[in-house]
C-alpha cells in the first residue's frame, strides 16, 4: 500500500518484442487520488528541508526499495535526482545511493540534505548570530521584520539586485522589502561560510524564500500570485532551521553513510559512475511538456548565487534532457536516437499537422514536434548510457506521466518509454498506475505511472 493507494499493475500487450501503444484502461478505484503524491507527515524528516513542489513522494521510493529487495552492498541510482527524494530515502533505509542532477541549486539541496555531520548546537549558534546581526542592520534601515512595513517605499534605502540578475527573475517574484531583507540576511550569512552548518542555513533560506517570502505560486507551471509588499523572513527561517536541527539530533538508526550526488547531465552518466555497481534505478525524470524546470528554482538560484548571468542559465539548460521548448538549441541532435521509432514520429507529425491546421506560428509552437523527438531521444540516450553500469538482473522504476501540452495531442509517456527501453535490451516487467489527473485543456484523464524494467541477467544473442 502507498498512501492508501494500491498500485495497479498493467502489463502491456506485446507484438513480437515491441510494445503495443494502445492506452491502458484507468482503474476507477485510482482516479482522482489526490493524496498519492503528497509528503506523508511521517516522511517529513530530511525530505522537507527543501523540495520541489511536484517532487515524487518518499513512500513511492520506499515501496520499490522494498520490492527490489535492496540492502547491504546494493547501490540504488537516480540519474534525475532533483532535490534527492530517492537518494535521501535510500540513505534513511541504509541503502547505498548515487545520483546525478544538472540543476546546481537542486544538487546543492540534495547534497546538503545528505550531510548529517553538523552538530545541532553549531547550527543553532550560527543561525542565532546571523539573525541578530541582520535584525540590527534592518533596524538601522528603518525595518522591523516582526512588524510588516506599510509605509512609503521611497522613504527606504533598499538593497537590490544588479540589472543582469534582476532580469533573470520572474517579474514581481519577490517584493522590494522582502528582497532587501533576504539580501541583508545573505550578506550576514556569507561572512560565516567556513562555519559548520553554513550550507544548512543557506538551504533553509532557499526554502523560506520560495514558500514564505516570495510572490510565487506553483501549479503546472510557476507563476506570480498575490503581491506582498512585505513578509516576515527571520521567524520562518529560524523555524526551518529548528526543524533541521531536530532531524540532525535524531537521525535514522539504519542510515547508510554512503550517498553521493554529482552535478551532471543524466545523458552522460557513464562519465561519473563505474561500470556495473548499480542494483536498481528509481527515478522521476522530466516529461515532454512546456514546464521549464529552471523557472521553478529561478528565485533561489539567483539569490543564492548559483545562476548569475544568462550564460549560467544557458549552461544549466544545456545539461537537461530537452523536455520543453525554452531549452532547445539549434545543435541539439538527441532526436537521432528515435529517428526510426514509428509511434514517436506519428505523434510528432500529428502535433505539427495540428499546429499548421490551427494557424499557430509562434517560435515555440513551431518547436513542439521537434522537442517531442528530442525528449524521447534524450531518454533513449540515458537508458543506453546506463546499460554498462547495471548489474545483471538490475531493476529500474521510472515514474512518468502522460502529457497533452502540445496542442492537446496525447503523449503516453510511460508506454513510449517502455518501448524505447525494450529496443535497447531492457525487459519490461509491468507498468504500475500510480495516480491519475485531469488535463486542464482536454479534460482527459492522464495517467501517472511507474515503468518497471529489468536489465537481463543474461543478454540474448
């Protein structure tokens, strides 16, 4: 059981060794299960230091670690580890883990969430010193964080970002007074970079900036909601640090000490992992849609210094599987990996034909068909790169979802991914239905699934 949701198994029909791509039936007992993707209260420790809004849940990882029988010297990998759901949960359960993540702020978050060596008293002392100094600076500026400012902005001498970094942010993603507070706190914190707990304090600030201080709201895409002229910063930050301290004080008894996260492109995993140590892969990769994952973390990436220029942002995007049109470049050639795949070509051609029939002519809309091929080509490349790293009989779980972002053309992501994997020598065990969601535009039920693969114990000749 997962959050009171029994995963429904779907074993696709095969013709020869290829997967038939007819959409599987939705079990009415699973439809609309909103709790399936939530963070259970008992899973809060370490995971909620900082996580993506749409992160897949620890209980799902735990289910597959248990099913795959991982223990002892087994290594679980997540090539799209994000903020570390798989890696952190594996460590909590005493399983060796390794991850790759191309987004530097997410990789920083995951690495920090794996660092349980900081003395709680050291982190508490650091936070109290920084808060006291920053509050003193703010008082000299005429700002009291405990009393929301409601006067004239012109009366304040507020700190701001330089023009280059300002342009990287979503417009109005944070108000002038909250931004000033954050910059003051960051200045006081950075004076203590060598102090144990510095990274944990920074991560707490990243979480609070997004969830308490900013004007951002998160749905299928990040956007700007109600504008806050002011918002408290120090109390939420100290509370988050208190939660971190509590977790550091009570680490899991069975925890493993071996967990590593590389800042790297999942399509180049072979450059970082030695051949054949991996017993399992549990991951939730991006899906083909118009969600720009770099926008989700843009505020904290810029304020904490992980992205400072357009070149930084461009380099970040180049390290990602091409899942949206904002991250596509002229020289991209991952599509060659699926150039002869009939169903992917059919979908891409249907998208392009519908674009033409609807008279859609924007630059982004013209790229819908191409990004579809690039996405599945990138995933094929990742699966191919993984093969030398897997132990015979290794099991893989890929959590993905159906998509209809491109002019309402249905993309059955899990079914296609399973088909690609089989063409690369993997065996398909089954596809588990995790939950369903309603497509906003088409009103169709979209499946979120976990594709279960196995690397053969013996390769066929």
